[in-house]
C-alpha cells in the first residue's frame, strides 16, 4: 500500500506535535511525507505534481493542526487547486475513486471541550464534516480520523506514544470508515 501524507503546518520546524507525528513516519518504506508549506511557501501549487502524487497513492492523509475549528489556509487553497473537475470529480473525474482519505488533526484544546455538552458544543468529527463532504464528492473512502487532542499541553510521553500510534494507524490493513453521524 502506498501512503501519501501531506503535512499542512505553516511552521513545522517550531511545531512540537505535527513534527513529531510526521517524524514517526520517516522510516516506513511505503509512506511518503510532503511538507506542504515548505513546498509552497508562496501558495503557488504545482497542480500536476500534486495530482501525480495522489494518483499513485492508495491512502491519502491530510495532516494539520486545527485552526479556528478548521484547517490552515494552504490546505483550503490546495483543495481548490488540486481537486479539479474532470480529474477528481464530475462525470469523468474518477482518479481518486476508492482511495482512502484520512484526516490527521491536532486540536489544541483538551478532549473535554470536544463534546456536544463540552466547551465548544461539537465533536472534532463534527468540525471535519466539510472534509467528509469533499471525500464524498471525489469518491474516496473517508476513514476515521486520527485525532491528537490537547496538542497545546500534551506531555512528551503521551506525544511519543501518540506518534507511534499514528504510524501503526496509518499502516494497518483495515481501517474503519467514518459514518455519516458518528
């Protein structure tokens, strides 16, 4: 299985959580990690190169910190530019059909905030519904996300454990799809 991980963190060198998660993948033979802000600091995305990466992948991972209950701006631009009509969706756009899409997200606040009766009133997966709708449009399988809550205060020990769990999660054979109302 070819796994393509696209890391959308604007300051990956200063990132504690996303850097450690991505570093845990460095020795895996079947995982290619791309640091998108390093590749496109000017937001001028090489659409053909990105589409080529996705075409070769069996499993696509979008890794990013949660910003204002959403994603960093480059990820939105990437989605707009790369997932084109006739290539990713539409009557002839079936290039990604059947591939797995995973969101690996790291919200800063603690887990107690991401409950319907918690501080924010929504779960993390509630905030990911636009990504699930995108997955439906491009005919990928939207797998259960890999969530690292409490990124702002996670201990070194817990982060090391989470990084190893991330590698195990991405490389396991049978992932579960996220249902419409989970």
